[in-house]
């Protein structure tokens, strides 16, 4: 089993990161604020105006530690990484499979089966835990959405065309997010959810979802690179310059399980409040700096929790799940597995 290393998130504006021996040091206003051994890191994520010295960038590249730069609000800006690693034969098979209609559809089908299964678990748990306290209308709509996702999942198993599969995914997203507001149990109107919106988000819940999706995309991309796959060439998400399509494919199975559940948990437990958000004149809702720090802590703590992986029948930290799924995808592409087994939340 691969060792789970740490992702270091730097959110302090004006921070200067540099290398001192085998340590990464953070200075703010010419004062040392933090020091961490570099060998403990898997990746470095910088929010906003954070500067990194060339020697540190070079050393991270040599050690396979990716450095990602995001805007203060979590929008991806750039990524620095070392030489491309991995088996060239594996990548060539990935490219062939992406262009093969049947082979591509088979992978898309299993990715979406995993995604919809985990969405159903989110709805099912809400009904089980809070169905008695919901209004009759909310309970009915949740059950209808659950059943609709079940019907779409059955269609996925028999549909041979990728384009139709993508259409079914859109239908499932409409059903799932159409009842997402019923899962939010706080009465604060700040946290009402009226559908998914992004680039940029226009309400607090979408701001939280987008933030965690950004972190999850980073983790999935790192996992794919670790096993030697090309994050830019996907199956569900088609090629587009600058887009990590395969990383977006991989994260589909984890959206509901990790990001959506974490958002619901933090909102319903009142771990986020109105003061954590800033509304702009153009209708955009942004996370404040202190809120981002709290979200990052919650995300890292969640990744340390263990869960049973049904396919390999082994307990592992949630943070290792993207790596395990990337490994299983690589095994499928090499021909060691007849099909790609998605992550199913039990």
C-alpha cells in the first residue's frame, strides 16, 4: 500500500517559500513562520500571492512534488511539475482507448455507475437519518429523485454510446441537485440552494462545492500522475486545452462521497456561517481567507478517516482512494482487469 503523504496548503498573502537544507521554510514579512521537512510532502498548493523560490521549485520537481498555484478564491492558475514519468506503453494505450468508441464507452459507463451509486447513498442516508423530520413534500421529492437515479443507473448498464451516456449523466445531475436543498437542515436563507452554478459561484453553497471540487481535482490529478497516466486525456470529459480531463473523470466518483457530504456536514453543523462569505456587487459570492483555512483543515481531517474499499476489500484512508482508483484504471488499461471497477460507497 502506498504511504499517504501530506498536501501543504499555503493561504497567507505575501508568504515567501524557500528551501533550507531538506526543509521548506515559510517567511512572512522577513519572519520565519513555518518549517516542514520536504520529504513529508506529496504536493504544495498556494492560494493567492504566494512566492516560491527557484531552488525550492527545482527541488520539488526533482522529488516529484507538484506545486499548484490558485487564485485567492480557489481558481486554478498554474501547475509546476517535473519531467513526465510513467510507462509510455500505458499512456499510449490510454490514448488508443480514448479514441476507441466502444472502449471509451465502457470506461465512461463504469465511472457514471459509481457516481450515481454514491449520489444515491447521499440521498438514502438523508432519508434514513432525517426523513421523519422533513416535510412530506421534501421526503417525497427525495424518494422520487432516488428512484430516478436508480432508473438512470439501469439505463447506463445497457447504453453503448458515450454521447448518450453523457446525456444520462446530465439527467442524473438534474435529479440530484434538484433536491440538494432538502439536505440542508439549517433555516438560514444564506444557505439555500437553487441549483448548481459556477465560474464564479453565486451563492454560499456553490462557493463551498466549487472550493472542495478544486481540491479534489488536484488530488485526482496527482494520483493519475503517480501511476503514470496522462491527466489531460479523459474518457467522460473530452480533450480541451488546459483541462485535466482524466482527473475530472476520476473525481466524479468522489464528488458526492467526499465533497458534497463535507459541504452538507459543515453547513448543517454550523461550522460555516454568513461571516465566512463575501458578496460582491456583481452577485459573486467569495470565501473569506479565514474560512478557506477552516475548510482546508476539515478536508485534510476527512482524508485521514478510513473507509472500506469494496473491490480490494481493504480499509484505507480516504486520502488514498484517488490513488487506488487510478491504480485500478491503469490495471484495466494494461489488460489486468476486464473492466474498470468504480469506487462504491458502502
